C-alpha cells in the first residue's frame, strides 16, 4: 500500500458528468454529517474507498459490515457521488489527498466538485451560508443563486486546498460554508443541505435531520468517547475526528 492517498473503485461505474460532493471532517463536522445524511437518505451505495498507509489503522462498522473509513458513494439514479471520511486527515496528507481527489474527478470526467463545510461563528438562530468559487463561471452561478462569496479570508483543510488546486487547474469547483458551532452541529448541516438542493438540484428531505439533531449529537459523543479509549490509535499522530 502506498503512502500516497489513492481513490480505488471497487464497482464498475460511469461517473462522467457527475457532481462530486466532498464532506470531510471540519468545523462542527458539518460536511461529514451532511455527506452521511445524503448517503443515507438517497440510499447511495459504496463504489470504492480511499487508501494510504498513512491513514490511522481503523475500520468503521456499519450494519455489521466493516468499511474503510474514507469512502466514495454513488447515487442510484442521479449524477451525484459523495466522498466521506470518518476521521480527521493527518495534516501531511491534506495536499496529496486534495491532488488525488482532483486527479480522480478529471480522470472520470466529472462535472464539478462541491465541498461542504462549516465556518466558526457565534451561536445564531439563522446561520448564514457563504461560498468560494474556483472560477468566474462558478462565481457568477453562485451570485445568481444569491450565495455570498468570501472575498477576503482564510479557508483550511481539504476543502480549502482542494478549491485552491481547482482554481489553479481551471477546474469547476465550489466550497459551501455554513456558520457553525465548534461542536458537532447537525442543525447547521441541515441548513446547508436545504441550500445545496437549490444549487445543484440534489433534493434531500432535511426535516428528519432537524428532528434527529439531538440524537445525532448524543451518538457522536458516544463515538468520540469510544475512539478516545482505543489504545490502537496514537491521538497525537492521528487527530480524532470527534475531539
């Protein structure tokens, strides 16, 4: 296994003209919660995974099935695919993983990349959504959809570096960021998903997410405590997603 992150497809599938949605851990776990909810409600099937010998030595179990903790899913009927990770990427892998995602999207002739994430904000009843565009066409599209663009600032992690790489490569991409608390924030994820539907046409009913917010928060805390107790993972080398 190579230390360089690699996206491996385990199912034969055509991803041409698909939108690739990236939901990796970040502020409020907004992207991860949103991506996981899309996968569940749209009944998406796993079509592959991301591997690297620099990833933490863990597997996640869902419905009795062990999975690699970073995976790619495909919508059963529509042109959407989702990348999700259930751990925080080691800092030294952010650049090579971002490059691997862009390379994968280009190789499979995918239409665009949409990164989902949160941005730290004080608690608010109506979190706002902002965006970063990789090219002028995408910026104009977001303006048409009444999504404010961030003109000055700093964005970090996979979504930040990936969007910057797409800009340098002239590849269409957008990063959607919703104001969020620093702890797991499923409510912010629901707000982001409602807006995502109007932007890219992926309809996902979010009422259940709002109702399940408290349950999700409690489950996340349980997972956090379980992982922290694990002696198999060095928390300094592999930052925990729920820390």
